[in-house]
C-alpha cells in the first residue's frame, strides 16, 4: 500500500491569486462498502455507478499568504451562506491531507459550494462534496507542478477525497468505478478508486437512476457512526466475504449484460446493507415506511410486466430506481403514476450514468 507516491515533490513556483471550480458527481454503490479500518480504508471492495445530475459545484478561491500559517486558513460558504458548522469537518480533512499537499499552508482559501440535491439525505453529499474539494486542491498542485500526469492527478484526487469520505474516492471518474483491492482486477487499490477496467455491455450504457426523495431531512445516524459499528458486528466477517464474491459476480454481469442477474445482486446488496444496520449494536433503521411501500410496488410491477426495473438504497431512506435506457418511458410513467405519492412533496430526481468530475470555467 504505497501512499508515499502521493507526497508532493518540492515546489518552488508560487501563485499570487487564482480560483478553480469543479462539478463533481455523487455515486451510488451497487456492491456496498460498509465497514472500514485505518485511514478510511475499506474492509471490502465496492462497485458504483457514477451519477450525473446529482452533483456538487465547488469553487476554491486562493490567495497567497505573506507568511506560512501553522494551520490551513479558510472560510466556507454553502448555498451562498457562510457555514461555520462545516468548518470542523473541513479542518479535519485538511489535517489528514497536509502531509501530501504541504503547499496548502502557503495560501488562504475561500470555499464556495452548492449541491444539486438535498444535503445529508442519503444521496452521498459527502462523496461529491469532498471529491470536489480534493479536485480543486489537485488543480492547485497541477498549477504549481504542471508535469504531473492525468493518471496521477486522478488517482491522487481520489486518494485525497477518500481521506475526507470513503465513498468520495469513487466520484472522480466514471461511469462504473471500483474502490478496494481485489486481486483479480489489475490496478485496484484500497487507497484510491479506478474506473472498472472490464468492458461494459450495451445493456448498461446510459443506465438510468431515478432517485425518489422519501425523506430529505438529515439522517438520524451518520454513515461514520454506522461504519464504526461494523467493528464488533457479529456478521461482519461473512458480510465482507460476501462483498468480495459479489464484486466478481457483478463484474461479469456488467460484461455479459444479464439484467435479471443484475437485479438480483443489486437488490440483495441494498437489503444486506440495511440488514447490517438493523443487526448492529446499537441497532438503527434508516428506511422509512414509504421506503418499503416503494420497494413492494417495484416488486409488484416487475412481476406483472417482466420489466427490468430494480432498486438500490444508500445509507438513507431514499430509493434509487434503476432501469435500462430502453425502458425509460414506461418506467417514468410507472414512477409518476404509482411511486411519487410516497415521496416528500412528490419530489424526485431523474439521473443517469455519468462520466465523472468536470472542471468548470468561472465567469
């Protein structure tokens, strides 16, 4: 596990003032990561779909300090308002990455960020948010050291993002991403995520994810707390073994295009994730009654129509409805006619697979 590769080379160049902006997507895990060790390292590998419409847009404004500070100097604005409650998490993130990007002590930062989706509602806002900030910092490193390669840039961005939020490592690239060392997939690593190198079957191109907003409020139990409860979980070892097996199975499914096998694995993974929550000690439930109503409606519709619609869940109450491009019109009609009644204020987000983060020009 070579993390020394990400320590910045000595930099003599300086920049007086600049800014960088990244639009960074959320992602939805198909094989779930739940349980970690060390510095945000996964106990099992995970595979995710990179999304497109669910994103964080972050601008990092940078001004050179006259004198190097002992702590990183920054302010943060979220949705146009100064957000002091976010500062401890960002300060902690800077502390974790300082050995790899020591030049951050030379600058004052103003972070301006917004989401295209509700914050802290189980749509991986920490994934898109921390990856966006990591990419802005890597843009600064690239400006100071133009020689670094695109591969190094992306891998280090994923590495830094992971130190802020494990799932953030999967929001750099797309459309299908693997995070976690898996001996049968070359280049896989616990310290950063990579695009899944397997060929993706036509059935999964332009795959859709309609996110049903069952509960837009903040989760009662954070993902960090949930991960920590896996340390003493009585079923943890079996779960980690199952996830390793499912990474191999899903990799083959994505190559062969077997939609029925995809449905079975993805739904089983989603329910297993929540089973781990319900059987931890202390135990907790993030699903809501309407989450279960939606799941049962999906099962009934699929049985009646032989549709390839399925669901997955993140660490929250919202439901990700997955379906192929060729079933888009029928599925949207089913969702609008049968499922929106279970959503908060009938709200939902139409999303699909994306290609990863994008640098944006500031006007």
